[in-house]
C-alpha cells in the first residue's frame, strides 16, 4: 500500500513513517510550509508555526534520508492564513479563546496538505500522521470511529474530532497503540536523528499575542457588579479561568469570569464564580453518529488538558447541543471545544458558545 506521512521533523511523525516502512508499505513524506517571514530569525521553541520552520524541514529531510524515502514540501501558507490564523485573530478579538489545532487538522493538515500532494501527481492510498489516536470501522453502522490512544497522557483524539468520515477512512495513526516512552525507544534503537527532539509546546513559535495585538485597546477590569478594579492590556490577553497576570491586589485570589469584548471589559471574581452547570455548544461535528437525535449521557472534555467529566447532552436545533454537567465545572470557556466521549470512542464535539451558572 502507498502511504503518505505528514512529517513535522519531530520524533512522533518520524517513528510513524519508520513503522509503516518496516510494515512493508511504500512511503512518501509530506511537509507543509506555513511561515512567511524569513527575516524574523530562528526558532525560540519547537512549535507548528514560526521562524523555526526551516530547521524542522531540515530535520524531516534527515529522517527521510535515513529511511530512504522522499520528502515532498508544499507551500500551504495562504490556506493556513485563511483557515487558521484569521479565525484565531477574529475569535480572540471577539472575546473567545480558540483552539487553532482543532481547526488546522481537518482543514489544513488532513485537508490542504494531502490534496496538494494529490494535485502534484503523487499517488497514495492512505494518509498517516504521528498523532496519538486510533481509528476503527464499526461493523454495524459502517462508520469510521475515532478512539482514544492507548497512552492517556498523549491521547490527541480531542484535537481530531472534526475530521470527516472520508478523512478518517483514509487516516492511519501508527502510534495509537504505543506509549510515548516506547516511541522514543524505537527512535533511539533505529538511530533516527530526532530521537531526543523536544516536545512541541504550542502552535506558535513566539508570543502568540503578536498575532492579535491591536494598539490603544486598553480597558477596564471590573467585578461582577461593574466596579472598576484595574486596567487590562487588551481583552485578547485574558481567558476565562485565568488567575495570573491580572495585576490586581485583592483580599482573595481573583479569576477571569468573562471577557466582554463588546464593552472592552474583563470581568473578574472569586474562584467560585468560575463554576458553571451547563453550556451551549454550537457548530457540532459528529463522528460515531450521523447526528444527535436524543439526549445522551457522555463524558465531556471542555479543553484539551482537562479530565473528562460526566454530562448529559441534548439536541437544541441549529446544530447546537445543551451540555448539562453532573457536577459544576470551572472555566467553561467560549471558543474552546467540548468533545463528547463514550468510553474511549469520540461521539462528536463542537465549539462552546456560552455557559450558565
């Protein structure tokens, strides 16, 4: 089978390519060029987007040379700007906290990149990445299921819930059944030059507020009654649940309760005021089912690093879902994704629109 592997220059995608080649497949490497400012210097830390891109491409080339496969590099900067960066800016300026990886995966990494490779004449049957997740086809429904990885600390199914059935049908995740520690061992044993490559820290190699910052956007920090407690440096610097960096002296710790971009205000309060019993989720994408037709009991993750929590989801029309938590959750953040699970299967998910105490 011909398999194209999305290569980032990191250990995970490199081992994914290695395992597929050892399994007897014909492998090609694919890499995206996203960065457009070569004058900004070298990398400050490992990330998907930033001035360290050329170093990552060189690392991917070294791995491909070691494996005896060809690396194909495609310029996807224009599509990335339109699909990911513009949305990132717009969401922060609207007072929401987006997750760019959730948007990039279906639209760019599993969309634009393999499509560009096909248009170039490269023939392949499946597209593989180094994501920690699993895909299986359900025998009864014939739907392709997205499942958690074996390693709970590395599971990335949260970031992949918006992949379409066609994308899941073509996807291969060779690392889904491995622990990260074993992946590094394999890289060392096979002499891959990236075996000690550092973990990716963020999507942007630098201060991400550079992508959003607007001059003269300072405003008020207020409590729930509207009393002015301080000044903020631009609403995009704040997210629901944030405690550090508020610059306010108070008898008890204060947290961001809401970001009111329309009034250019950041609302703060005690930790108890961050708790929410429900939220409305919009723009839902369903994986294990075609759509939600009746209330269902699920486990929900309201951010990538959170623990799954018990909840009931109910369809509300217009692609929206009401999520009622079994126990109140802190920092339910508009703009983040709520992803619904049944055991280790991703049912679907959507974008948090609003939350209620």
